[in-house]
C-alpha cells in the first residue's frame, strides 16, 4: 500500500531539523534552536509535516493551551458564552512551511491537524487561537475562516465547531 505524500506527527529527537527554511528567519531560528527546549519543558507541543518519500520536514506548528478574554470576542459570540473572564482555547504559537513545499497545501493540513488535536483533547477547548506575525499571515488565517479578535487584528480564532468545513 502506498503512503500518502505527507504525514503530520509529533516532533521527535530523531528528526533532522537542520536545513528547514520557510523564508522567515524568526520561525526558522525558533525551529532549529528553541523548539526542543520548549517541548522538553512542556511549554508547547510541536507537530511536523513529513514528506513520506524522503522523510524531509515540510512544515511545522506548535500547539499550547491558551484562552480568549471574553471582551475580545465579537458580541454575537460573547453573548452566547458563560460569564467567565475568558473561554478556553488551543494556541498555534508558530506555523511554518519549508519553501520547497509552499503552495502544496501543507499549511492547510497543519491547521486541520491542530483543529483535530484540539478537539481530541481531554480538556474543553472552544477555539483554535493564533497570533499572526504580520498581515500576510493574517490573510492566510482569514482565508481559512479565522475571526479577528476585537481590538487586536493580528489575533484570530477559529471555533472548533468548524471542523469538517476546512
């Protein structure tokens, strides 16, 4: 049986991170130098898209716990929420795709994987939250249905009920 072109798996020590180049120095530097320490300290979990033909890392994202302050949600959503200070969320801290794999749907697959992992959690999670690094990244997330938080345009969220719609 032929494997799919890509698999999304947790990052492990045996995966070679050197040579990953997304075009964002900050994202590449984090992946090569810092993500291992953050996962070891349980600050974040890192998941990678692996090219099944050559075992090269095509992309990655990090996932951790987060929350969305109730006043940051649009009124039509916040009015239906319990009167807590915030709603629970999973947070994509970083997401990057290697230049060799950009435009092949890896980013979409990584978002879908983050949604599935968030919904499979033992914890209640209302939405997937992300802080876009710039307007180009913001546009990428808006394309997938993410909603801007009030007063913080680069902070976006996607309710988990959207699973299956991406």
